[in-house]
């Protein structure tokens, strides 16, 4: 029986991406998740891969930028290997500018983007486009960035599962740890660590989202009135999401989602009659300081943690996969201190 070099516990976006990166480096990998692939928040329906604003730059923002720039090659390889679409495309994003102060700030950020993003992407101020696709703006201007991308979370995870399967790696529901063990166990993992250490390590934060039937597959995503509006390649539009730290029913939708749908229809009238295909609610893994938690498990030799992706898990997954594979396979640690494992 072949012994694995790496056991990945958890088959969400972090676990699957890291398993893929390790496999590409020549490691023998097994993946174990009792609930199957993408059973938690990675099975969502929105898929906004959006950058931090280009200002007050730090290592965390640079990490995200690096990952967003890696994404096209990462997902292209996954798709080519699996023969399965991930839903990835770098289609950009539009945001209305609400007032004169916001207009000046947007112009300054455009200058910053030239320096910080280099030739890879732009942040520009444009006059409002003609309907149907594009939000109205009180100032008559929009921010348009070309760094934002979209992905379909379920399709992306399915593509990774299929790519791994072509290499003989399948997600198992049980098994014994072999080699080094990566814990990418999401909300359940954060809650278990919090209980074991007697303090808050992290928890689940509820989000609600909806999927509409409307084909705008080549259009940019829109961020307006605190709603992400993401056109998918399959003729749907994902909208989300609420942010709920306190809740009674983690997997039930309610009037908060109704309000989000109404705000979407008001901001983008072309969606006024778009049918709602699905209402989704789930828990996203949020660490105690909101930052991803990546690295060696301090008091568990041979064990590693990748958790706390929260709202940006898919956006940073390519870079997370790279640095975690480097750490586990080469003992090369390039993880920003701000993303370290703090227990």
C-alpha cells in the first residue's frame, strides 16, 4: 500500500488547492473529508475575486495581489487537466462613486494602482455607461478596475476534484493520517481549536446569497450598496452576501436575504424580473483577527493549518497553495507574519 507524504484534512477550496499544489510538486497526497468536497462555504454561489483598494499597502494586500495575478494560470491548468470548467474569468468590476469626495479619492487610488499594480491591471474613473448593465451613480462616474475576477465556487471545486482524480487522488470520507497532515477544516476546525485551547481561535460567520437567472456572462461584476453582483459563465448571476456574526439558524435564509435581493434589483433594474434560482445560507470560517491562518501547528509536530479564508478564500487560494506546499515539502516559509498561526 502506497504511503502518502501529505494528508489533507478538509476538501474545501484551501484543502483542494493545497493538495493540487503538493501533487504538482511530486508529493503523494491523500484527501480526507467526512462530508465530501465543497460541503461548507466553498460550496457557495457568489465567487467575487476582488482586490483590496490600492492604498495603505501592506504585506497582506501584496499577498492577495500576487494571488489574483496567479489565478488565471492556476485555473487554466486545473481546467486543462480536468477538462472541467471552473467558471474563472478576469472580467473586472464596476463601482458607483457616490459623492465629490469619493470621486477625488477614486482618482488618487487610480494613481496608486499604477504604482502598486504595475502593468498588470488598472483602476480608472469612467463616466457611467449606458444601460442595461451598469449601476447608476450620483456623480455620473464609476470606478472600473481590471484586476477583479469571478469564479463559480462549486464549479471551481469540482474542477479541482476532477483534476486531482486524473492523478489518482480522490476525496475519501475517512482514513488514517499518513505523512505530514494539513488541517484545512474550516468552521468545524476553528470551533474545535477554540474549545481545545479555551479561547476564541475562530468561528463561523453566517452569510446569505442568492442565484438569479440572467445571462450577462461577459459583463464585469458590480459592487453597489454593499452587494456583490457576479455574472457567471453559465447564464446565472450570484449576489451576496450578508454578514451575520450572531444568528440562530446558520443554514436558513430569511428577510435579510430578501432585502439584499431587493437592493440588487433597485441598483441594477435589468435584474428586476430575473427569477431566483437558489437561496443559500452558510457559515464562513473567520479567524479571531479576520486574517487567514497559515503555517505549522505550533504544538503539533508534523501538522499544519490552513484556515480562516472567510470572504477571500477563493481569491487567495492560488497563493495559499503555493506557500503551504513550499512550507510542508521544502521547509521554506514565505508566509507573511500577519497570516501566521496564533493559538
